[in-house]
C-alpha cells in the first residue's frame, strides 16, 4: 500500500518519523543534532550546547482526566520532559507550557494542574517562561517544551553503542504499565498495592541526577530514556548505532509490587517489563573496560540503583537469552500511538 492509500496506522509513529526526518535542516549553522534522539542539540557556545525537547499529553491517550488528580497531571507533564534532558546527560533549565482547553473545563482544575506544574518545576529547578493557550473542540491537551544545557563533550546520543558494550537500566521496569491496567480497570488488586502501581503511572520519577552523573563520568557510550518500553527504546539505540542486543530475562529488574500483582492476577510480568512503557528510567550502554568504574558511580544506590540487563552485539536484532542458553528473537515492540 503506497501513496494516497497509505494510512499512518500502516507505518506507525516511528515509521512516520523516519519518513519525514530527511531534508529538515535548511541551515546547518549551529545544529549538531536534529530529529532522531531524545533532544535536539544546538551550539556549541563556549563549550556548552543547548538541548531542546517537547512532549504532549492528550486526554484519553496519555491520561484519563477523571482517573488522575489535576496536580499529578501537571507534575507528570513536566517530569516526562525532564527525562528527555536526562537521557542526553543534560541539565534542564526552562519550560514552556501550551494548553488546548475544552470550553467547559473548570478553571479551578486548570489552576490545580498548574500547581502540579509549579511543584515539579521547583523540584527540578526549572523556570516556566511562557507558552500558549488554545481552545480544544474535544479533550484537554498539555504540551511542554523544555530547554536544557550540557557540556559539549559530555552529551550522550543513541548512536554510540558498540558490540561488547554492557547494557544497564536505572530502575525497576513495568510498574507504570501495571498501574495503567489498574487505572483503566482492566484488572484490580487490593490496597495498598493498587495505589503504589497507579502512582508509578501517574507520577513518574525521572533520573536527572543519574543522567548528569553518567554523562559527566564519560564512561558510557549511549543513553536513552525508557518511555515506549525496553524493547522499543533499546531498538532505537540499536538502529541508531547499527548493532543488535542480547537481553537476559533473569536479570531484568522487577519490583516486589509487580511480582505480587503477577502472582495475584496470574499475569506474566515480562510483557509489561519489555513493552509496557512509561518507566522513564535510563537505558545506558557502557564499554566493557569501563564497567567496573561505572558501577562504582552507583555504589549504595546513589543516586539510583543500577541493573545490568544485557550486552550489545554485532548481529542485528534483539534476542532474549535464557539461563539455559536458549535464544528467542524479539520484535522491538513498545507503545506506538497509531498501532496500540
């Protein structure tokens, strides 16, 4: 199917991005990286670069308005953008907030959303510098653009992974996806388990301090934030770097809460860990010779716990390598707005 008969659901979100990213730079002056990473990179200016990213949250796609408190929604909108800056090893500085608002939306709800936005901005020490407001004929939309900075020689891209590198993640995976199932009432579990997992979905905790520590160490080769799912986001690194990867299921970090839910509801947690998305942890590749020094950066879980989950390989594709040595080729699947 080609031409006018091709629908976006046929190529998906990432297929569409690939289809439009060529020939976007009409002036290369000052542009280091455009489409294709967690942030655009502009500069350098006195040895530093500007990082810019933007994400939008749409009602009934990213959140259900009556299933999340307005303050939590405001905090989440900022946090997911902070995660993009962290994934490049930068420091977030400023945000711009744009809202598309249904005409019947109560002003007090909007004020509560902004309380959440301001709470997150205080936490991450970023300024709100402006934005835009528009009417929406159907559903509430919040878009955040974030500006950050980093030393030019410390920025980490998706394209630096090499065969032999060890793959790490900076926290538990799958809790947010489990929380979404609970929020949508696809499953139910007793309290306080339900609230803990819902919080993982509604209030993500990005890793800006870890991102800066990793970039500043200059021990890593590539990094990405885990927003679409481990397989999908690792797939982005593999595609950008021209490599493949092996993952070891026995090493994947699963929280006690997700294990409890899996036992109660007889759910395989690995589907949520691999493809659930919205974890907002960091996935990092590290050359083998740097691994010992890299692990020392996170001794005692400061600023977060580090989990070794796999290795970069030359052969393209992502394989799961079980403890008995059996191999299974995986599809680099995760959340796709036009295919999920």
